[in-house]
C-alpha cells in the first residue's frame, strides 16, 4: 500500500535532503555523507510504495479528496461494528481507506483568485486559481521509481568514488536536488510545474558537469589551460545548448496555454479535440485547443517547438553536441544525469503528450460517423466539417510524430558512428546514450503513426527502463576503472580483466545488454522496438535500427577489448608497480552487482511491465459509449480502443472480445513467448548483425589478431576515421557559425559601431562642447562690476520680454 502522501513526499524528501546537506556538513562531514544517501534511499522506498496502487488500478488516500479524471466520488467509509462476541458486547471501528481510480490528479490551490478553471469535472465546484498537483499514473510513478532507485544506488557508489574530494557538500546538494527535481518534473500534473522541474535539472546538470572547475592540472584539450577551465566550459556548453530547446519548449507552452486556458495535463487531455468544461452540465463548449491550433495552421509549428525541449534535453540531433563534453564531470554524475535520468526527460515528455495528440484524430473520426454527438453541448458541425477538421489535425499530428521518428532514427545512426572511433571510455558511453535515446524516440514516433500505437509506446518506455539500468551499470563500471587507472583514454588501459574481475564481469553484463544479446534486458527492449517498427511497416526506420545494432555491438566490444583485454599499457604497468591497480571497494562494487542482477532479470519482466502500463484487466478496454469520448484519460497507459473506423454496432462485442484476447497475449508469459517465437526472422536478423559488429571488434581489439591502424591508416580509412572522430564536423560547424561567428560579429560591431560611431560621436560632442565653452568663456571678464552689470541687463531684458508677451 502506498505510503501516505507518497506522491508529494517522493520529491520533497530528496529536496529537503539537499537543503539540509550544508547543515549536516557543519555538524560532521561523515554525517553529511550518510544523510545525503539516506534521503535518496527514502525517496526510493516512497516511490516503490506507489507501484502496488498503480498495479491494482486505484490509489489509496490518507483523507477524503475530490476525485478527478474519471474517478467516482469518494466513499463514505467509516463505520463501527456493534455486536457481541462470545457474549461480550463490542464496538469495533471499521475503516476502509478512500480510493481513487488511476490516473489520479491530486491538486492543491497554489495561487488563488487567478481566472483559471480548476481541474474539477463532474460538476464539483472548486475556486478559480492556479493549482499545484501531482499526477499519479503508470508513467509518472514509473519515472519516479527509475530516478529514485537508480539515483540511490549511484549515491551509494559515490560514497566510495568521491571519497576525499573537496567541495563534497556542493556535490551532495546538487545530487539530491537533482533527484528531487527530476521526480518533480515527472510527477507534476501541469506544464508549468513540469517546466520548473525541467529547469531545476538543467541547473543541477550545469553545476555537476562543472563540479571540478577548481582543478589546476593540465587540460586534456589544448584550447584550455587547466582541467578546471575545461570543466567549467563543458558545464556552460551543456547549459547554453539545452537552453535553446528550453526556449522553444517555453514558447510552445505559452501558446498552448493561451489557446487552451490551462496548463493541467488532465484538462489538456479532455479538451484537446472538443472543449467542454463539464460533460454533465456544460456551460461552455467549442473546439478543443488542438483543433483550434490546426485551424489556425499552428499545430505543426507548436508541436515541433514543443519537441525542441526534448531534443535538447535528450541530446538529439541537432542539439546533441553538449553531451560528449558533459563527460568532464564525475562519472557518478554521468551515470545519474547523462545516462539514466535527465537525458530521458525528453523521452518522458514525448511519452506524456503522445496519448493527447494521438487521441484527437480518433475522436474526430468518431464525430465524422456521428456528427450530432456533441450537438447537445453546442458544437454544431456537419460530417463533412468534422472530416475536414480531421484531415487538418491528422496532418499536424502526423508531422509531429514523423519528425520525432526521423530525429530519433538519424540520431541513433549519427551518434553510433561517432562511438566507433572515440578514444575516451566515457565518450563511448555518451555516444551510446544518445544513440539509444534515438531508439526510444523512434519507438514513440512510430507509436504516433501506427494503428497499433500501444506496442510502440510500450517498446519505447520499456527500453527507457532497461537502458537506465544497464547504462548506469556501464558508467559506474567505467567509474571504477577510472578510479584506479586515472585516465579516460582507453588506449592507456588494457589488461585489467584479471586485476578487476568483479568490475569486468559486471561491465560485460552491461555490454551484452547494450549490444542487445539474449537473454539480457537490452535484447528484449531492442527487439520490442524492432518489432513495433516492423509491425508499423516502417521499413526504412527498421533498416536504420538494424544497422545501428551492428554499430553498437562493434563500439561496445571495442571498448571492452581496449579496457580489459590485450597487454597492459605502460601507464597501467607503472600504476600497478605502485599497487594502484586493484578491484573497487565493496561500497562501489555492491551497487554494480545489484545493477548487473537487474540487467539480467528485468528483461524477463516485459509482460508484467506491459500489464503495469495497460492497467488491470477490468480497465484495459474502454467503453464505446459517448461518455468515453467526453472523458478521455489517456495519460500514460494508452488505455483506449483501437477499433477500426466504421465498426458496425453489431460487431462491437466481437471487437471487445478480440481486445480482451490481445490484452492477455501481451501481458501473459504464454502470449509473450508466442510473440517472440513468431518474431524469429527479425531476431535472427538482429543476431546476425550482432555478429557482424562483434567479429571485427573481437579480431582487432579483444584477441588483437589484427591491427586496426592498418585499416585507419589507409587513405579511405583515414578519411572516414577523421570524419567520424570529428563528429561529422557538426560540432566544428557550430563553433564556426555560432561561436566564432558570434565573436567575429561582436568584434566587427566593436570596431565599426562602438569605436567609429558611438565613440566617434562621444569624441565629437566632447570637442564641440570644448569649442563652445572656449568661445563662451571670452564673455567672462572676471571683473565683478561688469558681471553685476550683465546680470542687471539680463534681468531687464527678461522683464521687457514678459511685458511684451
């Protein structure tokens, strides 16, 4: 059962831990470290307590609450049993807790007296104002658990990894503040709250990437004098690049608010196609905000501006350039922010709005069949008008989802190619992160343009979970390696397999999952995305996804070979003589073992994962009634019918039976195994591409039978290597255009505008003032009686002027 007030406490507790960190630091540094970890652990426990409620399809509440969404009024549930037991009179109070059907929007009045309608359907009166709230649904609770649980393990790992570092108070503050901000982002019930969380995690990212800004050692990049200077630059680059997307997202939020009149996700869902304040007693009605945007021709523009935020935050092309530099921060930061949580905030936001955008064309198609459905509520359009509106909306929605799929697929290919030639172990993982997030975006884009949208949605979110686990594992393993070798360059490593057996075994598990090898978690989520893409008949996207499988396998095992196999480098040998090469301490390898175990286990939980998102059997299939179309609640679980257009009334019961069967097929292990068996051609094809990527990686970097320089040293091979190592020259292009171009433009303005025009004007005016003063000064004789005479003459002149006037 959910802990009381869990949806609020799950983000308040880590934020409170961040605020109290400086206080604990003044008492005792060790107390500060332990409490920082405990606050993160408390958030993980609170988040986990919400899972059973989502699984059951309803949540329990600590006190009577106004029920929102599709929920019924609260039960009157307090009563006393009076009677006798064995002849003894007793009065036993019986309390049944208040309950609400999921999704549940738990709101509190935030800023009163603002003319905004509260999220209160079903005729419940609530005062106007801006409401703060938490949205408890499968997607929000899922993201809260991913953030809190992985965040806790990373905090435990940090205790060993960051031991002895200066400024740990700042580190613990930003880590807990990030965890709280990320959960707040995901569980917020409105766009405005979500954006506040969005900016909190951006701020924390800047602070943590540049954590070592005080470092004095030599920078690995020749353009910077010290390591600290480079770290500060990397943090600022991440901050400024993501701000481009944030501005686009904010513009979209403002436009959506002015069209819809609300920030609340539930209201945006309910009023997307047709705007009705209250379906039971409507006082105002009209076209919904998505329909309105489509009529104005703004829907594609606003939708793509909205997508700008996820593009930047999730490091997708063309705003992907910040993430490789973000590896300048501590590896624990990379594991938390740039692998498991912050970079998937964009994926979460697309998943959050996917059902809203997807559901509008469905509703409009229903109105084409039954144009009088909303006539009682003041929306009087004919079938042709509804159909034309449907075409307009469908065009805008399809543009949005196709853009998401294209950006995701291209980013997956682009960044995987960069990972092939990277020298730094963390940059390999950074490119991998961008590539795998591209997979997730591809799946969600496919969901929006597919008739079987639930499969794409489930595949994208499932890969989000598995990727968060095995990528956090890989980053922490890389951190354990860096902790002893004190270099990021894989060509200065080698031969660590026997020196660090636990780290090697855990990283091998993560590598196999990343490469999508069965039976590790990444295999199942990758195949789910490939299957959704194939079922949607998107063959170009399917081909790109398969190519990325081979590329991912190659750079993953290239990384493993350079790091753990082959002879020890001179650098490793020198450190080994000093006794510096050893296995990570227990406080570091225990989190690795837990994440490795989860990587092996969680792929087998896909049917349970689907059931979690689709909801209980009794709520999976929505009603075909009119009320369903008035009270949509497609928030996370995609609980809606995909019945074909024009389904005769007589066939509805048979369609319902088919959907019940489809539910059990997706959520039972027998159906899941049958699904895997039927997908054997795709699985064999992806395993073949795995072999295509693995064989050269094994030949050149694990067994060392070949010399990679013989390939990269050729004219064509060298050109390709340089092209990929320079990141397709996209980053350099941005520097030339936006950085150097800006600086050159500023210098030109300084020379030609400030110096020649503004300064010239200042100098000219100064010279004119001097000239006038020199001429006027001759009228001053310095003789008192002459000055007095001039004053009298002046006064007399003024008197004459006033008399004549």
